[in-house]
C-alpha cells in the first residue's frame, strides 16, 4: 500500500495547504482553531487497499474504534465494508449507532465488566476476544444467566517481541497485561469446550502498534497456527484467526507497513488452515487522513530557546507528550519567508510536557499564522481532554469540496454539564 498507489492527502495549490478541494486557511477562518480536519476520501482509499490486499481470503476488517470513534467517520467506514473492534460498552454504543452490524463486531480489552458483557451478548456481536481465565469465567456466568451462548476467541500472548517506537505500544510479550499466557491457553480452550454457554470459535493475537515489518506477524502467526492445529486434533475446531492491528504508517521519513507484502505472507498460511481472517486496522486507515490546524499566539525567545506558542496543545494532541510521538508541522501558507532555526512548538497548558514538537528545525512563524500538524487522524481527538478547563475542538470532514461539521466545538456550558 505504497504512496505510489495512494496519493498523499493535504497537497498544496498555489502555495496553500488544501484538504481535497478546500483551502485549510478557509476552514480555520470558518470554524476557528484548534480544528481537526479529516479527508474522508483518504480513509475510504485505505479501506479499499485492505480489501484488495486480502481479497483471496474470507476476511473481516474490524476497524479499531478507539483510534477515532466519530459517528460520521464510523458511518463512512461501515459503508466501505468495515466492521468494528471495540474495547468498551461506549464503543459498542458508537458502533451500533453508526449502523455497524452486531455480527461484524469483535470485543477486545482486559477489563470487560458484567454489564458490558451482557450488553454485547444481547446485541449478538460476532465474538469476544478473551484476555484472561477470569474474564472467560465471567463471560460464561453472564451468558448462562441470560440463557445465551457466547462466541469467543482467546487472545493468546505469543511472547513475540516487535520493535515498536515506544514501550507502551508493545503488547505481544509476556511482560504486558494483554492476552492469555501461552502455556495456559490450551487448558482454557479445553475447559470452555465443556461449557454449554461458551462456544470457542476463534483465536486472537495482537503484538503491538506502529509495526512496519511483516516479519513479527509471521513469527507470531506460525506459532499460533501450530496451536490451532493441535486444538483441532482435540476436537476444538476454530472458525477465525484475528491477527489484530498495529500496522504502521509514516509519521516522519520512515516507511509504513506494506499491506500487500503483509497479505502475501498471511493469506496463504491462514487460508491453508481453513480459517476466516480478522484484521483490526485503526491508525492505518485514519491516521494520515487528519490534520490539526492551530494558530500561533506568540513567539517567545529566551537565551537558549525559541518557543512558538500555539492555541493547541497536549489537551488537543497528547501523543508528542505521552508517547514521544513525532508529527510533521508546516505553515498553512507559503507566503512568508525567513530563516530556518530550531524551535519548540508548545501549547498554552500549564505543564512543561505541553508541546507538539521539540527541537524542530523550521521557519519561525509570525503571530497569527496558521500551522498544520499532520497525521493526527488516529489517537488525536480520541485522546483529547478538558484539562485546564479547555474546550475540546471542532472536527470537520472534507469530501472533495464538500465540508461537514461532524463535531461541534465544545462550549463553556459543556465543561460543567452533568456537574452539581
């Protein structure tokens, strides 16, 4: 899924950054800043690329709702053929409200409550991806009380190391909270086989995020498929294999995951095992389809630093502070000139950790100038907060020359809604 196939979004026309056929500066003028802007056609291109890459096997693209759960985006992805990977009752509510069929929803996460399990069972989701023995016992209990049978797959921890940009995004080793330990998995399937309220139909793995090489997936997959074969010989015949997500995208100069190359490795192996394939892309569908528009308030110079103070910060985009994440930043207009120097792009929040970029070489912008922070379609607004009494920004979706507000900017009254 290289850039030769998919044209990069947010190109320049006459020196002005655009989303589709709309100038970014016009969007900022119309809707204010900070402002999230999404190119929905880019998202749909990404979905099509996955469908094409995995066309030779029965598959479900279960979009990871946690990446960006806006209802309008979910509706468009559903229309493009996506199901949903959810981690909470709130995400179940969002997926259903957006029109995603219950039978195309898989429920992940390590802390499922009884109420969440009951709601998912009553809606008739495709399957639970189970993270522990205690969780499976709870699912059995709830399903039995409701007189229902719970379809599930165990998220097995294959103890495979994948080199990801941050330790928080490595989820496939024995030191993380995710998944059932390898040595316990067989016994858990055997226990479930004899429970009338449980139906073991699949197996799941997820080894991390921002992985750009198919090799760790292949190592984990071969180990998991060996287990699938062993279970089959015991009469536990599975229906699907979920390889999770974590397919990396370019934030800087590094390459993203080549999805065609991944499919070439995964499809023959899973197809030979007679299994349906589930994928859980999130970031790789929506990540580079989003920008954050932010306006420069001040340029502050000290003896050792130049600070570009903008109106968007860690409350709008926490990835730089939380993960050390890199996001390209550029001026919306090419109309200004100046010397490139090293600057910190920082927000207005009363935290030293409130920054969008540190040590970035760029032209020093003028107060009032617009900047665009790239690759924020995933884990941007989804992780935004009201810290420091901040109102979360508006979100707009661009489809060619058509612009739709898909979330209104919060008001001051929104900040105290629900409080006494």
